[in-house]
C-alpha cells in the first residue's frame, strides 16, 4: 500500500474523484451510499452482527455518513495507511468514529474483535503479492461469523477500465477480476460470493430497480465479493 502516494493526493482526493465520476453523470456520494446499503442487505440476509465495523482503507471518510445512516448503532473504525487522509476524515466528519493508522502491515485491533470488515476499491492499490497477507490479517481481526466484504471495479466493463486508466490517483492500480478475487478468498479459507453492480448509467437510472435480478451477470461497472468467517 502506498502511504506517500495517498498522502500526496489526500487534499485533492474528493475533487479528483468527483471529476472522474462525473463522466458517468454521478457523484461520489452515490457510489459511497450504494455500497453501504448493499452491506446492510447482506447483513440482514445472513444474520450478521454489526456491533463493530472496520473500514479498511477508509481514506478521507467518504463512507462515514452512510455508515451513520445504515448502521447507526455500530462502532466504526476507520483505518488507513495515510495519516493525512485520516486527519481530513476527522475534520470532514467529526464524531465518535475511531481512526486507526495502519503501520507495519498490521491493523491495531485485537484478534477476533470485529464483526464486519468493509473495503471499497482498496485492493487494486495493494501489490498482488501482498493480497494473501492482508486477507490473513483481516481474518485475524474478524469474529467467528464475521463478514468480510470488498468492492472493486469490474475488469470486464470497458467503461470502468477506461475511467480507472484516466484517473490520476489510480495510476499504479492493478484491477482485480472477479475470478481472481474468488480464487484469493478460496486460497485463504473463505467461501466467496460475488455480485455485480451498477449496470445502468445515470440517464437510465429508472431501470436500476431491475439490477437485483442481474447481480450474477459479470458486466456491471463494479462488483462486490463477500465471505463469512467460520
């Protein structure tokens, strides 16, 4: 993970993200909210406790308002390698969240202490040879029956790939295919479930109600993969 790189982009991260996403006629809040809403749905379907949630790679805090909305009674840990991003997050959304600086490839929470680990478009910034190490670290902090869920860009969607390629803070990104993410989970003893999301642009948003029938079709702009720790 690239601490200096994300420290450098922290001040302008939101504006650059907004500029990039505007090509899809959306805003960062739309993408942040749908993810947390999906996490809530998974929790309800699989009876996952949500007392403690850790946002792995929380950045400047874009997900905080939506965790507050959809998980109002949860204890939220915001964790990141970028101290500057965490400082901005605290300033943007003052509250009761705990901000954790990730150092020495370790998340400073006890073993088996977290119900949900959430990560949004973070793993494509982590070198592939470190993915297994981070999955083991996340398994360490998850409680039994805890949920690990990540959202990533879909490599099979040409518009998504083009958008990532043109985004300055994704310069070193290596996108994870859905099949690779599944194999990564399996290799680390996790049973993966994959769902594809965001099939329609803003101009066709009136069709988004139908997306719940399309989540197994691997052509959405993004996807999420989740597993429940046994």
